[in-house]
């Protein structure tokens, strides 16, 4: 076997078994996007096939619900698009023999995080893709020279209870304890003292 053929064969074999780390990151991102849950403020396009009067763009109210003809008030808070479609279909079956319901998210407005304290641009930030703590700090223009980088706190409200999650910037920046660089949820607040 010639040297050229050997290298071509070796290159082909290694290319076929090589999985780009970027490809894996894209898959993880797609999985996170597929699991999107409706938030107050989101705008949905709801339509029922062959029912002209049942086509509407709806705003998810602050209480997490929206109104739709024949279905009444529908609680969308925390549900995936598929869960919401299933519930709306079941409600409409009382009035229509076999409703085919389609729901599309037109605007993702409800996904907001808040960054305040010793950052260059404090405020609320809308996001449509998963965002971790380091990325959120970047959105806020980074920290200023007065920031206590190892005392950063994430405030998260779950089931009516406020919890604090500690974040040590210096450790993450050095590649240590990366697990604390969590993905943020809608409503999370990062406090940089």
C-alpha cells in the first residue's frame, strides 16, 4: 500500500468517526429550544384548520392565561407548545368533531432576566435562546471595577419560594467549578454587589 493511499484511508476513517464538539453543542441547544415553555407576555398564533372564525393571535396575559373562542380562558403558563395544543384540542372537541389545532409562537417576549448592581448596563434582558450566568453578565456590559466578583448571587423564585444561588466569577473564569455557570430561567435576577 502506498503512503498516499494509507494517509487517505486514515483520513477517511478518522473523519467518519469524528464528531465535532460544535455539532454536539448545536444538538444541546436545539434540545433546549424544543423544550420552550410559554411565558406571560408571549404572543401566540392559534388556528383551527377549516375554521375561519377560530384563527387568532393571542397575548399571554400576566396571569399566564389567554382567551380563545369556544375554549374560554386557557392557562398556558409553563406549558410547552405541544401540551397547550393538546389541551386546546380537547376543549374544542366539545364543539367540533375533529379539530386540528396549530399553535405557533410569534413573539417570545416573556423570557426576561434581570441583571443589577455593579455592571455597566444594568437592566432587564429578553432572551430567545438559553443564557447562562456569564453570558448574562456579558449582556449587561460586564462588571465594573467596584464589583465584588465572588459574591454574585442569582435570585430565583420557584413554587413561590425565593432561593439564592451563589456564583463565584473568578472560579468560572479560571475554568474551575463550571457547574455554577447555570442556565438562567425566565425571571431570574443576577445581583452583582
